[in-house]
C-alpha cells in the first residue's frame, strides 16, 4: 500500500488527515529530526502551525529538500479564533512546480474532495456566511502567496469591500490580514532561499517586496537575514 508521511503536525490535524486517507493509503507520523526509511512513500504532508519558528521551519524545509524526489505540500489548519473552531479544516500549500500524476494526484484529490478542505463542495460552512469569506481569503493567501498582492486584490476575488475584509479578517482570525500575508510570503521565500540558487533580491521581488524592505520583514519574522540563513545552510555547496 502506498505510504503518506504526515510530518510534524498537531495531533488534531494528523487525526483529521488520517481519517481522510487511511482507507486507501498507509499513514505514518514523523516528527522533526526523525530519519526513517521512506520506503514506498508517495507523498509528504508537512505541518505548519503559523509559529514561524526558524529552527523548526528550516529543519522541515531541509528534510523536504533532501527528499525532493517525493512530492509534498505544507498542510495548515484554518487560522481562526478558538471560539470559531468547531470543525476540522485545512489548507494545502504546494511549493513544487511539476504537475502531479498517479498516486500523488489521487492523494491530493482525496484531500481536496473531503469535508475538511474549503474548496470542496462538502465543506460545512455555507458560502453565504462571513466566516466562509475569511476562510477563503486565508486559502487564497496560503495557497497563492506570490500571486496575492494586497488586501484589495483579495477583496475583489471575494466581492467585498476592503474595510469589511480587513475588519472581519482580524475579528475572526485573531491576526491582521497584512500579518497573515507576510507570514505566507516569507514562508515561501524561506523555502526558495534554502532550496534554490535564486538571487535573494529576485526572491524578494517575487514575494511582492523591495529587497531592503523584504530583508527587514524577514528579520522581524525569523530573527535572521535571508543571506545569513542561506550561508548557514549551503545546500548547493
């Protein structure tokens, strides 16, 4: 049976994903730092808890890079206040550019067809509710970090006003729209810093920032500059 590794996820997220996939795939839970036999692994789902801990994030990305022959996604729980978290839900952030086929494609299709995925017709929150719009805003940002430029671009997608989206996003998520956007962009940038030879100024521009401002944001989030991180983890040396 094809194996799916669920790598460093909170228990509730692991349990929810295992319930979706376990009837067709072998599910294994690995923690950061574990070095086991990948065997028949067809897909890796690496957890994200929005903490942006440099040590944890780098370890995950180094693991994923070293095993880049296996398709993977970052899997993130819905970012909502505890009072609103009465159901299971997740986002899938795919950093690899090659199209999926075979078993990996079936795994992603099963996840996206489940009740836990906001893009599914089975998702339990009705589309007319304000909560659904905030979840959709998060999904757009989490899954397309370099395509979403600002609050206005998401407001246009959701057909709502900028003030409404800004206010409701903070009210329901517990974080500001801009903070969430920065985290998702810098997360993807960290992956590129570690896994590619792209110039950091080009990574910054792709993330939607001027290089100097990007470095400032990155340092505030991770505590180190993009260049110092690349120098500390020279995957291409």
